[in-house]
C-alpha cells in the first residue's frame, strides 16, 4: 500500500515509517522539518517538504494515490497558543479534505492523553469526559471531532489514538522532548537534573515500538473509532530516575500532584494487541540507542550576523552598535583632521549606518552627525541658538538625512528582493526535487513494465512469434494460421472462423484442432443470435447472457468496410472477460484482418495468372498450394477435406457445371496430371457423396481421391 505519514521525519512518524517499510509498504513523508530531521529515515521513500496546510500537498496526493494517511504532524508549543491553532487545525483540515477528495481508504489521527486533563478516576477510559487544560490539548480534541465529522459526513474511515507519554530512540531530536529524553540527555552531557515535580508524580509511559505495532495492526485490521494507546501502567518520577541511572535529582514540588494512567483494555480486545516492552526494557533499549548514537540537539534558528559580530533584531542592541560605530568615527576624526583637511567623515558614517542597521538607525546617525557639527561650531565660540537658524547647518543636516534615508531605502529594497529571490529559489528547488522524484519513479515503473513486456508470457516477442503464422499469402493458409494465433495470444480454446456472404448461412473456414470440438459446417444467421449481432454491429460482441448454445464472443473480420468472416470462441476463462481482454481481441483481429487484406490484394494482383482463362479453375501451381494448406489444416487442426477427380472430358461447360455445384469455400483446379479436381472444404468422404450425386445428375462423373499426394 501507499502510506503517507505527515510529520514522518519526527520521532513517532519515523518509527511508524520504519515499521511499515519493513512490512513491504511504500512510504511517503510530508514534513516541514520544524522538529524532525531526514536523518531519522535511512531507507527508500518519497517525501515533500511543506506544511500540512500548503497547497502543494494536493499535488502530492494526486501523484501517489495514497491508501492510508497517518497524521502525526502536530505542534506542541504551549507558550505560543496561536501557532498550534494555525498549524494543527488548518493543516488537519487540509489533509482530511484531500484524503476525502482522493479516496484515501483509512485515516489515522495521532491524538494525545492530554485531552483528558486532570481526571479523578484512574485508569481513564475512552468514555471519560475530556477536560483539556492547554491550547495544544484543545487543538487535539478539536482534531478528533473533525475526524469524526469526516467519517460521518463523507464516509472516510478514521481511527484516533489517544497516545500516552511516548519514549524511545530518536526522540532527542524533537523540540517537544519529554521527561525521559531530558533525563537521558542530562546523562550524556553530565549535567545536573532539575525535575519540575515531586518524586511521587506518576505517568503512563509507552515505548515507541509498541505504538508503531499498535498503529500497524490498526491499519491492517481497518479499525475505526477512538482508542487509548498506553501501557496501562504508572511509573513515578523517582522510579524513572532510578531506571536511567540518576541518583542526584533536584525536585520542585508543584501545588498539585499529577497522576495519569490510560486504560487500554478496549484496544487489547478489538485489536488483539498488548505492549511488548515494560518500562525497564524500554528504558534499556533507549539508553542502548543513545550510547551508539550522538545526541543531536533540537533544530534552532540561526541569528543574523554582521562584521561587528552577532547582530540581534532587538533595537537596543542596534543602537549600541550604532553608537559604537559613531565613537569609532568620532575618534577617527580627531586623529585624521590634523593630517588630512576637508573630508567629511560623517557622510561615510551615515552611509555605513544605513547599510548595516537600516533606515531607523540612519536617522539616528544623521542626528549624531549634526550634533558633531553643533559641537564643532560651539567650540569656536558661536552661540548655539544661532546655529538653529544657520542655513548651512540645516542644509548639512538635510543632506545627511537624505543620504541616510535614500541609502537605507535602497538597501531595504535590495534585502527584500534578495529574500524574495531566496524564497523563490527554495520553492523552485523543492518543486524541482519533487518533480525529479516523480520522474525517477515514473522512469522506474516504465523500466519495470518494459522488462515485464519483454519477458512476460504476453510479451511483444511472444505475440510476434505467434503471429508469424499469418505470413501466408493464401487465405486458406491464413485461416489455419489464425486459429493458432488466436489460441496462443488470447489463452482460450475452441475457435472457429466462418465465412459469410449474401446468403443466410455462414460457412466454416477453420476451427481449433481439439477432436472433441465439432462446430457446425454452416450456421443459419437468423438462428444464431450472436453472429447476427456481430454482423449488424460490426463490433466485438460478448455472450453476456452466457447462453450455452452461443459462443462466448464473436469478432468480425472486415474487408473494405464489409464483414466477410466472423471469429467465434466457445471456451474462455470467465475471469478473462474484461475490458483489457476485449482490447486484446480487437488487436488480434486487426492483425488477422491486415494479413487477409494483404492476401486478397495479392490474389487480385495475380488474378489473370491464377485462373485458367475465362474459368474459375485454378492453375496447377495455385491449386497445389491450396491442397497443401488443406492437408496442413487437416493434420494440425483436424479440419477435414475431400478431393474429387472429375472424370469427364474437360470443356468450358463441364467446368462451369462443376463450379456451380460447389460452395464458396470449395475450389476447382488442375493438378500435375492436367486433370480437373474439385476440393471440398470441411467435408468427409461420406459427406462428399452429396456433391458426387449432384454432379452425376449433370452427367459429370467424379471419384474421391484416397491418396491426395498421388496423381494418376
């Protein structure tokens, strides 16, 4: 199955992905990498780096046709209550909508035990009234309600797991790491441990492997509803610290003790599942993992950096840096003024402030630079009040301010453009990666199909080998070869080809070799409804009513838009009667049609050379070819024929009389002894007596040739 796991690079998501991959399913990951890391998954999978509310998710759904969606992407940021609402609820609604739109078979929602809040009755059952005491828990409860609504309104099969406190390998990469992760990280770093709680504080801890096992079983059994996923066992903080090997722990004592234990009896009963790991076994497995793998700190946001060191966005820091730059230029002016005359260093200072700190600090820099001008004039003995009406001072200040604002505006504009280009580059890179993934997968599937086509039983090579029997230029040979081609390519038995003309009867031209299969030599078109329907529609017709007296399907053979023959098949495996099988029938009848068109074209081209002048009697070479093909059909397909030797002196009247007695499927011609012979198709020696008697009525004597290869 195609499995989509949102938040699949996170702690629980990556554990689930690994379990489903080991069971042979195709894994697809949707993650924004806010808490997870690609290093958590080291096997082949498809992924999209985006938020669950991103519009790109629809392309992901449309491309891969997911069977199951497991929604693990949640944000647990208690200090920012607005952010989880936007990411959790909006993201969930988008994924639910896409799941319904693209016909996902099952939707799994990872909720939390926090939806219960503080409960008086322990252990807590699923029927307990939720009392969420945090924005995150409230979001999760709303998510459960949305899943239930989508199930009731749209028929989307949903399964909700209220998961207890999960721990296990790879959890240290999460920003929402739990107490166990904090304890194991403290051991790795050799730092003291401060626990916010009392030694008696207890919780229900469950190992990540047990969570993955329960969810996998839930998917396989197509379970629906709300279930507690827990160990149904309390573990105190004191015992937990002992298990991880911490002896010196500092506890804070909150005013209220916190105890939680989830009843998992419902899940055990409905899913035949039990947690395999005790808290001791789970902690040992987790510690063993941490001993073999470096503890990776949670993902942090890098701060901006400048030539003056690390610059934070706080305005006081920027003011301090601006003042530092001002003091540098102020000291520089005292040093350089005696040496170099006239340059205005404060223009350079304002330009640097605008470049480094933005337009706000460029205004501050302009005021500081003008202040220096006031100071210089005051030092020469001028009245400070007179400086405020000095046009030169005002002009300098205006120039300083304009230069700072213009430069800072240009820089801000450039920064915005650069950031926009970076965002566009990132988005384009993601699209390129996504499309490249689709291309590689499509190419892989194409190569697999190519190999299947080449090596499979129905390969082009096999079809080509089978259709080599259609190389004959004689219609008789093609009819015989067509039976073999149809049996090999359509994997069916008991084929018959009937020639049709203006009469109300169809004449048997060829049939399958099975001796037990004895189709009629002629069919009354009015009585045979299937053939009649093929004649009228000029299309392939299936025996939908499964009438035992009719063939399973009939297919027309056309020449110049008119039906000249009908292919009937009397024995087809029922499971083959599909649209693809109909297409294969159409392809094969077209191939036979093409070969017959070529044959008829050849016969038309050699018409003058083929027959004795002004008669329908075949010349020796052409008649011998047909005799050989009839003999081949008799040997390979058990189709009888009879050869009659005409004993009368050969005249045009005799030839015309014999020809008028024969059927359209019979032939008249000469052999090596220059005697006239009549070839009766699909006729035994006994059946040929009817023709012999009709000829005798016309005073024409004919005998059955016993040894066809012998010529008197």
